[in-house]
């Protein structure tokens, strides 16, 4: 049994997968396997994996089930006590796995170990933009509002924790579910929040931008309606677990979610949508303004500037257009 | 040979399930066979008092920071006496939803449990959690699931047909998750179904609001006779957010009532014994489970029969397990004597 498994959900990532796998094979940690789940790709994703002869890599091919379904298949096949996730277009810095293994070994009460990320562009160039999340003292309310785990290539999960939330929905004959495959967006936060509200595992980060998270600009803000709908469905699904918690924290969490979508609209140069989202965010809760005034005001100002004629070009900053799976 | 005297201490006389279990221990012939049992309801200031004449003390007390000094005093005043703690409250689900600082809480539990010669988990699910969190050393941990007199339940005619009257029995507290059940039940459109909520508690008004406008849902009030309440329903649903064991689940199984439980904590034990576990704890998952339950055919009947057969043995298992624990700690009591001597020396 390897100490750790790295699950790589891969959907039409032939262009980026070789670099992703190189970054994983270059991990300084010794004892790990890589489980690549080809999620019904129509490009050369599967052939790329087959051509690699490294015994640490296993390939599983399935009909397309979406990101959650690909991760679940990988988790079901993984043999390690620790399970890392790395999307087929992201990269891990060489010391990432070793750092998480040391963290999880040292802190047996931690179920999710994560780190910060640096954003890279389509050509793998660093954009100088970082996710620097809160690392300590993270509770369910922090997860709900700010999701410090950040992205789907940041966490390394403890198998024993995953075993606590495995379930087999009606109609599923192949294997258990961990991530809820009925979600095509917000599947990460749904899982983290469900873990926080039903198990007693702690969530903790380690320093460093150990994940390189690939983004490219443009074209996603048309999607914000569906994003928001998925997020609201997540809230509706989980609220029965702890109604008082959701009553207390949903307004601020919703405001942060709307601000996040507003920033993406800004990046797309979509002024009217950004303005609408920012106003809705402020109507939900002033907490983003009180807790993160600079970022919130910048978003407001950018949205306002974009409504000026010819201003669309101004708003283009690094954003989060995923190449393969849509970003959750 | 004189029988040993076991003193049971309890501080929360409002906990219905615990008090019924203690009353069973005090009066059941199975328990009288191996020991004399006395139950003492104590206030915090009396927890640490010196008890004369007991051969073993069993704590059914609440573990919290305020009680910890009293528990330490209890240990210090009875250095050679076997002390056992039964954990009726705490579980993984409880911790997830109620404990902001988990590390501090685990420290409390480790400290408190270390005062006892033995810690009794009331379900395998709870024991797994205690082991996983390193709360009790393996040799000090025993699983004994509680029981009450089940004769009045096993005497009921089991339900092997698709049930239409679903019962939710217990205290109206957010722990029990009856709000989830009402919301789920309302999504199941079958007009022939009934949901009967039997109990009372702080959430009563909120639950009635949730049920308003659906005449299929009724509130029966607190039932002084649990078996009579069980006789009036054809299935039982326990969507608890946390549950150390779930005596109502045992009673439902003994009565041959199809049983739906949340997949949490000690309720997982009932699933292992034939109940249907509902995953995900969401309203949709419960609605789906209610539909499946009320459409049920052959496989459910087998599960009900198996669950009933297992429950029918629970009363005897309960007494046997306690008898074995008392024997190990008291009659094998040379160890206790030696400790007394060591203390004296």
C-alpha cells in the first residue's frame, strides 16, 4: 500500500496533462501512487497516460461523469491513507505532497490539509496572483464564507475521514460517492461543508503556495447565473444539517459568493453584470465590506468603471477560466 | 456468596432514555441475579461525596468542565473501588455540530475518562469514534448497548405490509431532526400516508409551523406508555443529527416496525441489525427513503424480521454484558483489594 494517492480527474486535458503528471512524478515524497481518471475524454488524454511507463501511475477510464464523478472514481480506486487531488491542468510544486504527509502525520485530528496556490496562465507562466488563505482556526463558518481550501488541486484528504461520509445513492451500482455528483458546480464547497457539519475532523492549512492553479481570462461571466444556482442548491441541501448555522452565516457567505462572481464579471469586462452582482452582494451583507474592505471596494470600483463606455479592456485581470471542467 | 452492590450515579433526571434504562437495571430479574443495584440522582455538589457500602460505582454523569473537579474528587475518595463511566451523550455527530473547539473538548474527555477503570460506549458507532480520537485506551473500553424491558414491544404484531402510518417518537429537540422528517414527508405526495409525531419539547411550535397545512401530519403529545405509542404506528423514522444509541430504534425493531435511521453515530448499529440507514441527511434523501419504505415489498419484510429477532435478544445481552463487566472488575476484585492495600501503605 502506498502512503498516499494522488487522484487526477482528467477531461480533455491532453495539452496540459503531461506537465501535470511530470510535476506529480517529481514529488520529493517517496511512497505514493497516481490515479488518473480519464472521464470520457474525446482527445488523447488516455493515450498520454498509457504511454507513460512509470509504475506509480494507474489509469482508469470511464464514461463522462463530471468532475465529482471522476474524483469519486479515483477515491474509490486509491489505496493510500492520504489522498491528494490535482486536476489534470494544474501543477504541484515538488515538495507539496511531502509537506502534507508530514502535516497529516503530525496532526492526527486533521482530516483536510491544504495549502495556498499561485495562479499560472495557459503557458504555465506565473501570473503573480496568489490564493493566500487562512491556515489555522478554520471552522465551518470560515469554510462557508471564504472556502480557504481554495481550489480542487489544493487539498490532501485523510482516507479515514472520507470513509465517514461515503454513501451509495439509489441507482448507483459501481461504487460509493464522496463528492455529490449531482452538482456540476459548487461540488467542492458542498463536500467541505458537509464534512465540517457531520464529522469532527479538523481542517487546517500549511504555509506556501504549493499548488500552481491554471487560469485563463474571459468568457465565464455568462455562467454566473448557473454558478449561483448551484451554490444556492448547496445551501438548500445542507441547511437541514444545522438550520441555525445557515441562518446565521448564509447572508455573509452569499455576499462573498456574489462578490466572487462580480470579480469574474469584471475580469470578463462585463460591466452591467458586475455592477448587478456587486449591488446584490452588498444588499445581502456588509460583512465583506467590514472584513475585507480593500478587496470589496476594488470590486465595486472596477464594476462601476466598467459601466463607462469603452472601459471593458480596463477590467482584465487574472481570473479563473478553467480549460477543462468548469470552475465550481 | 453475597452479591456486590453497584451504585449508579446520574445527574440529569430529565434524560428520558437514561432514566428508563436505569429503572430497568434496578428492577429487572436479570440484573438482580448478579448484583444489587442502587440509583442515586445527584447534584454537582454531591457527585464527589464518599459512598459507603458500594462495591462498584457506575457514573451516568454528564462530562463537562464544571463537573470535572467533582469527578476527580469521586475518584480520589474511592481509590480502590472500581469506577465505570457510561457515555450517554457524546458522539462524533454531537461534536461536529456543538463543539467549536474540538481539541479542547477531546482533552476534557480524555482527562475525565482516564479517571475510570472502564468506560462503556453505548454503541459500536460511538466506540469507533472514541477509539479514532484516542479518548479511551482499548483495554478500558467496553461496548454495552442499553436496553429496557422489551416484552410489551415484542408482544406487538410485527408490520410486514407496506406501512402507511410513520411515527417519529422522542423529545422535540433539534437533535432529533424531526424538522428534516416533516419537510421530507411533505415532499411525498401519497395522500394515504400519515406522519405522527409523538413527544414534546422546545421545538414543538417550530415543528407545528413546519407541518401547518398538511393534514396528514399530527402531533400526539408526550406518551407515558412507549409501547402503546409504538402500537399506533406502522413504521418509525429517526433522522437524528446525533444519537449515542437510540433506544426508540431498539423498541421499534423489537416491535417489528420498519425503521429508517440517519447514518450517524450509534444509529449505524441499528442499520447493521436490519434498519434502513438514510445517507446524506438531506430532505431529498429522506423523501426518497420514505417513498421506498411505503412502497416496500419482500426484502423489507425480511429485514424487519431480522431486526426484530436481533432486538428480542437485546434485553438478555444487556444484562449479560453488565454481569461480565461487574465480574471482571469486582469479583476479579483481588486487583481492587491490592490497590486498597497499596493506597493504605
